[in-house]
């Protein structure tokens, strides 16, 4: 086993490293994570004391805002850095933390906007939401396989509990498989490199393997990690489970399922993409396939959450391709894409939450008929989000797509062509939904009252897409500046 | 150049409707009449502002763009900038757009009682996006305005309901066009420092790259211009859309497509343009004949007029890709003339429902204003002398008579091909005219419907412009001419640059190498002294070569039309 002699104690003591170095967590770099965990504990304590639900929601929101703000402040003030070599807070991970906290806040607002009968059944759900964000944060900050896998596990367990009983079993099953594949792949990579650190994996491989020869163990390990992470990231052909999970999931957990999960998986995948030279090509192919399959799935779907699952798959594909092409163009396009697709999908989940009026009734695309006449602002927000997904300039989605496709065009021209075909399908989807919302006569069904929270969420997201598109250069510079901080 | 000392007049012209739309959006719906008057006021103000373009126009033989705003960087990392300017071709399209918007808003009054706010909002947005697309010099900004226009036209068309089949056609057309344009943008933003016209036209791309980019952009613009065979979405729109949407789509969207072809395709891809121009001319001629025949088979006025428009757009494409002064002149006049005639006929002519209610051959004793205007509109569309369509079609036909299939290949059976092509071309023109006459006789009974008099009054400005352009074409052609010269010059300079890049540095003109077999032989356009051959080449550019020495056969089509080319 080449290189196994380098750090034999590391895998055996992986868990012990984490437990033994807990004291090291009291550093600025761990403040975002601690803020999230502290708020989760507080919410649980308040729940024991039967505190009002609004108070717990406010506390959760505060925790998310503090975590996001602290991540940025710590990094920009130069106090980030490594936590005992297993985790670190640099510019990229701060951007991830910002994203995860934003998604968590969107889930909270969606839940607050739902009718009481469709709201959170148990106040511990707020703690689960914070835990899910914590899991994602751990993965984003990790430099070591153990925190990566632990973070993913925290995210999956929290999400499985959040999305509800009907689809939880499927979710647990699929993510269990994903975790197993990732763990086994990490073990094989350890065998190939002799280290559980993910930061210098490429350097170690380059030293231990002669130039030009393939390390079969590393290839197999990388392949397994890719399969495992792609399952979490809902990349084709590991995407089939998401539609069913979304259709039966509790709607406010939708943004977490659609956004946090793929982004966390991308953060995990970033560790291995250099360990196998053909990995980038494979990932680009899988990403572009996902774009087409996802949008086709969304176009065919009659269920609103099912269609959103398709959009999620397609956006994950775009994100993967942007990430693969990133070294050539910097890390700005993937982060910008992540933000723009996040805003669009949050707005669409707010739409799904508005349409749902009964607990056991799945919102359908046909339910959108006449939305433009009944809820013009909500309809306008949804239309803008769809147009952003379909890359209508100057909405943020179009700028993001242009930025990452431009960088990917030279190296992955075939994949770019497939993504463009996928965008064509996205236009069809946008046209179909727009026609349904604005040109079909309203149906006779009773509509749930659109609460101010949902309207605010949808309108803010859509407005964010417009603003992010118009101020794209400023945003890109800010992202470039922050992500450059190591 | 900017003759106003840097004042952003064009930006103002584009921004005024957007501001108006924003005010309309936030106005309380209860104030219906206020809201409509406000929209009309905003659109009228924009029209009066746009008159400064004509008043301040500097006669400039070099064809330089005028009233330039920018370039101001918007997203420099992607090469996108805000850069507006107009040339002698676009200035008329801008004027037409600003003239039409308030008229359509006034004409839409009775149709938009329940959808007044939405109609006003979308008309203003469509006007702003059309103006933006017509004036921008940056391809990414063009895509922005063009796609916004497509989407707003779709939403405007669907205000009174839209059948799913028609919507599906429109959406599919929009999707294909958008993807093709996005593909061009992605590629060009990667290889060019900027996406504005000067950056796109300098240092032509390799031949293969130009070929696929050219086809992608031409298809995108062809779909928008409703060229045959991409016209189904347009026909459906004309059948089912609300009346204001029909007029605006027929005028604004179709004009944007032509503008995109002339403004971006021709200078950016000179090699591909010269290589594929004959194929496009042939396809357009077939499209012209096909659309004319289909128009003849239509039973309702909007459908027949829609097919006539498709035929006219194909005719304009023939003029554009003839790559000749006269052809491009004619195409520009045709785009303006077609838009004017269509607007008049759609505003006064019967809608689909009205025609179905009124018997085709019923007695109509009313010699009212509607009837008169309808007659004038049809006469204008029929290209009678004194109308802009007459100038357009006669110029275009004369230009096309100089066009040859294979000019520098003596062995080719060019005469046979020429005759066949002339026959098809003349057939298309004749059947188009016949269609109009037939439509007139069928639509006459329904011109006495209530409100026709008011609609007729609204068309008076359009009729006056038609007459002005027909009687004094020099007012317009003095502005168009230098721009056309410059455009063809840009194509030529692109070919010359390509030739210089292929040639070894020290070689003399006599030793100029022939290009590889898989590349178009651009040397055929350029003799040794570096200027194009005036007598025989497809591209007759630069210089006062308006003297037409055409053989007898070139008189056939004009004579068949009843037009005297002299």
C-alpha cells in the first residue's frame, strides 16, 4: 500500500483527533459553527420551557445571521485560519457559510409564512434547521476526511428528520449509501496517499506516484468519492431519488434540500477533483447531463415540488461544471452561480408554499393557473426567477451562466453545448409556467392566503436576482476579493 | 460622434418608457383613465424626444454612427458595456417605434378595459426594449433588449388569453432563438476583448468559427423576423393575440430581427456572409414564394396579412444578403414601408372574429373614413408610386437584377439559374400583390364597425410618413446611403484582413496564394489592385456606382409589377 507508512495513526485516531482537540475550537475560525450550535441548543432549551414559536424562530434567525456575519468578519479581519489542521476558515469557506445561513433563513421565512396547519409540527425543527446548517458549515471548513464525513452525516440526519416521514426513509437510504461510498473512497485514498488530510492530497500523490503513471488505488478511491458525493449532489445518474423526496417533503425544508445539499456536496468534492486526471472530464460530462435531464424532468412534471426537484438537478449540474472549470477562471463564477440559483430556487419554493393549501395535497403546476391575476406580485417574482434560470439578461442567472460557460468553453466544449441545450429546455419550462400563471383562466380551487412572509421572500429573492445582475461586476469583485483570502 | 456634447439622448429615449412603465405599475388600478393617459403621454413624450434625432442629424458621407452614448463599462470582466448609437438605417426604425407606441396605446383603448394597466405596462416595456435593441452597439446588451422584447411581447399577446398551441409555438421559437444567441455570446465573450461592434468586426475569426456563429445568429434573428420556415409562431400570434400585440409584434419584433442581421451579423462575420449569401438568397426566394402562396389560401384578413408579412420579410432578407448598395437600400426601405403598411392595415382592418361575423360579400354602403384609410393602406402595401413600398420594392428589385449566382465562374450555367431565380422571385412578388387585392375585397365589408373612424384617424400620421418617404425618398436615402456604404466597406475590410493574414508577408499581389480548399476563396472578390470588381462581382461596394447597366431581362420583374424603374 504505497505511502501508508506516512501517517498510520491518523485513520485509526480520526475520531479521537476530533474529540481530543475540542479545546482548539475556541478560535475565531470556529465562531460561525459555535454560533449555530449554541443557537440550536438554546432553541431546544426554550422548547422545553414551552416558549412561543415565534421567539424560537427569531432566535434561530439571529443565530444564522450572526454565523454569517461572523464568518465574513473573521475572514476579512485576517483572523481566520486553521483549527488544528482539520478545519479552517478561509475566504471560500466563508462564502459557503454565508450561503448556507442564507438558505437556512429562507427555510425559516417559508415556514413562518405557511398556514398554521402546515407549519412546523414540533419546535425542535428549528434546532434541526440550525444543525443542518452546522453540518454544511463543518464540511465547508474541513481540511480532513473525518470532519467532512461527520459534517455530511449531521446534515443528512437533520434533513431526514426535517423533510418528514413519507420521504425520510428514502432519503436516509440514499444518503446512507452515499456516505458509505464516500467513506470507502476516503479510506482507499488514505491507502494511496497515507494521509487523511484533504488539503495537500495532490502533492502527496505526486510525490508517492511516479510521473505519468496512474495510481489505481487513488483512481478507485476518487471514483467512489465522486459517486458518493454525486449522489448527495443529485447529479445524474444518481438523481432519481430527489424527485420523490421533494414531492413528499415538508415544503419549508425544500430550499435546504435543493440548495444546501448540492452546495455541501460541492464543498466535499473540491477535495478530490485533482487526484484523478480524468475526474474533471467525467465530472463535466455528468454535470452537463444533469442539466439536460433535470430540466426535461422539470418540464414533464405536473407536481410543483417535482418540477423544483428537476430544476435542482439542473442547477446542481451547472454548479458542478462551474466548479470543474473554476481553476481556469477563478472561483468567482461558481460562487456567483451558487448565489443566483439560490435566489431563484428560494423564490420558487416560496411559490410552492403559497400554493399549498392542504397538508396532504401536493401542489401541482396546474394550481398556478390564474396566479398572475390573483397574486400579481407573487406571479411576477416567480416569472423573474424562472427567467433568471432561463438566462434572460440582465438577471443574475444569465450573468452567472455566461461567466462560467465562457471559462468552460475552451476545455469542455461538448459539456458547454449540452448545457446550452439544457438552457433551451429551461426556456420551454419558463414559457410553460409563465403561460400557466398569466394566460390560463384561474381554477376554482380555494387558494391559501399568501402571507406577507412568503410574499416578502419571493419578492426579495426576485429583486435580488435583478440587483445581482445589474451590479454583477461589483459583486464579482467582492467575491473575488473574499475568496482570495487563504 | 455625439453632436450633443455628450448628452445621452439615446439613453434618455430608452429610459423614458421604462420610467413610464414603472409609474404605471405602482399607480392604483382604480385610476384606469389616468393610467392610460399617462401611458400615452409618456409614449408621446418619447416620440417628441426622438424627433431630436432627425433634427440634430449631421449629414455625414462616412456613415459614422451618431448620437453616441458611451461606451461605459458595465460588466468589464465579461466584456459587456453600455454603448448606444444610431446610424442611417436604425434612425428610421427608432422613429417608427416611437411613433407607433402612442398610436397603439390609443388604439388599444376599447380593447383593454379590463387589462388597461397590464396593456400600458407591457406596451411601454416592449417599446423600451425595442428601442434598446435598435440602438445598442453591444451584442450582450442587444441580447438583453431583444429577449426582453420577446418576453414582453409574449405577455402582451396573452393578456386576453392565448391558446396553448399558439403559446407552444411562440415559446419554442423563443427558446431556440435564445439558446442560439447565448451560444454566440458565450463563444464571443471568450475570444473577444469586448462584445461591441468595433471589437467584433476587427480581426475576423477563423472561417469555421465564423460559419457556425453566423448560422447561429442568422437563425436566431431569422426566427425573430418570422422568416419562412420559422414563421409559425408569428402566424399564430396574429391569429390569437390582442390587437395592440398584433401591431407591435408585427412592427417591433420583426424589425429587431432585421436590425440584428444588418448591425451585428454582417460586420462580425464577413467571410461567412460572403460565402453563404447566395444560399440565403435562394432560401429567402423560396420562402417568399411559399409565404405568398400560403397567404393566398387564407380565409381571414389577419392570417393573410401575417403571411404577406412573412413574404415581405423574406424579400428584405434577399435585399440584405444581396450585399449590394441597392439591395440594402431597398431592404431598409422595405422594412420601414412594410411596418407602416402593416400597422395601418392592422389598426383599421377587421380582426379575425369581426371578419367571421361579417359576411364576405355583404353590402357595405358606408364610404366612411375606415374604408378610405383601408384603401390607402392597401395601395401603399401594393407599392403604388408615391408610397414608400414602391421605393422599397423598385430599389430592391433593381438591386437584385445585378445579382448573379456565380459571377466569376464562366463555366457555370449561371444564365439558367438566373432565369429560374428571376421566375421564382417574380412569382413571389406577383402572388403577394394578388393576396393583398384579394384580402382587400374580403375585408371591406367589416370596415364600418363601430370605432373605425377613430382608428382611421390614428393612422393619419402613418399615412403621412408613407407618403413623405414615397414622394421624397431622398430625405431617407441620404441618411441610409452612407451607412450602407460603410457597412459594405466593413465587410470588405474584413475580407481584406483575412486575405492579408493568409498571405505570406513578403509576397507580391501576383504571388498571392490561393486559400486552402476547405476555406472560402475570398480572393475571388478582390482583384490584384485590392478593389472589388465593379462589373461582375456579387459585392459591388464603395463608390458612386449607382449607374445601372442591366440587360433587358432585368426589366421583366419591374414591368410585371407595373413599375417603371426609370
